[in-house]
C-alpha cells in the first residue's frame, strides 16, 4: 500500500505503509535493546561493600554468596558488583535504566500520535487508517 509521506504534517514523497510501520518497529526494537542493556548494570549488587565500598569487616565471600542466593531465589542473573565504590556511590545504572524506559515511552507516544493523525477524519482529517469505533458516537 503506497501512501504519502509527511514532514511536519506537510505532504512529502511517497512510501509504503510497510515502510512506515518498519520505522515504528525499529524504534521499539531499539528501546527494548536499551532496556535489556540496562539490566546488566541493574543486576550488579553492591552488597558486602559495607559503608564506603571497602568491604571492611565483611567475610571475603559474603558478596558473592549473597548475590548467588538472590539469583537462585529470583531467577535473575544477579552478581556482586565488581567495584563496590561505584556500586554504592553512583546511580548510573538507575539513570541508564530510566533513560531506556523514557526511550520506550517516547517511541510509544510517537507511534500512537502517528496512528492518531493517520486515522483522523472522516471529513477533514488525513484518514489513511480506519480504526473502528468502540461504540456509536465514540471519539
């Protein structure tokens, strides 16, 4: 199905509906990949670093054993953070995960907005997509 492309809602060059949808799929794929990448850092546990990350007064195997137990209980690959100083003091993993969540939310908003515009009408909107009404008179 060939449709008109748009830039800032202005008519542009033609493309297929499949090409437009492939752009949406690529956005979602990138967002999911970012979320999966964020899990690696989120699974690093700073347990055993004690107050500042030195591990002072903690058994040398404590962090590894606890991470292993948590992994077994949850089914997720939790590990002991390789650097307890960063693990305790920084919020990088949470910032990265938050950014990945925001990326997914922004992609979903963009796709929903595109569908909304393409389904606008029936008299004066773009009207390239037809979405059945939920009930008579629904908008």
